[in-house]
C-alpha cells in the first residue's frame, strides 16, 4: 500500500501520516527530509522528533530519497516520508541543475519496486495565487507535477484540511 498525504501548513498531514504508520502494526522507518537551516526550522524539527515514538528508526535524507527508500524497504516495514516538498526544496536549491530531474525519476522508478507499506507526506501549495518570484513559481510548478505523478502511482491519496482527512483516491481510513 502506497499512500500520499497532501495538505497545507499545519493541516494535520504529518500527524495523520504518523497515525497511519502506527496503525500499520509494522516497525516504522521514518525518513526525514528537512534541513535545519534556521532557528524556526530547528524548532519544527524538534517538535516532530518529540511527537514520534522512540522505537521508530529515523533516517535523515535531504537529497537522495530513492536510495534511502531502496535501502529501507522490506515487506515487514512501514516507511513514512515527511516531507516531499522539503525534499523538493532541497533539490531546487542545490547547485547541480540536473539533480532535481534525476532524483524525481529515481523516486518514481523506486516506488514501483517497493514491497513494504509507504506513506508520503507533502505540502499542497497550489491552491492560491501564482507567486511573484521565479524560484517560488518553479517550486509550485514542480510540486504540482510531482504530486500528480505520485497520485497516479499511489493506492491512496488523502487531502488533509483542518486536521480532517479527505480521501481523494483509494480505500477509506
């Protein structure tokens, strides 16, 4: 089962992802993509650390997500990735202009070969005005494309608003 959870900032998407991972009854591997580049982000990361069970395995991987997924995959595991849009930001801000395209391709290829449960959390950013800055517009475009590709691949897609999950595709919770 592959699940994509989308939602805005503070929509409850991470909490839902963590709940689904716990409910799986499987050992959980949590792949964190955030980088702590400022004090506010350090506080967000710490808040997420405190909310996770201590017995979960945590892998911090800001760039090479497909490789981390391959290494962690097992039929008897649940992998939770939080967050795809932070991963996307990391790729967009690297100096290697080809890395974004190659890592997205690697992720999509890897998804088809995974044998365990996978839950991916991502920010839905494309429900408002078009941003003014070039990088912000590119980020929104790339996030929209990534979400569409992942939604086609995933068994279940959930949109979370105000802590309330709305099933867009797949079985109800």
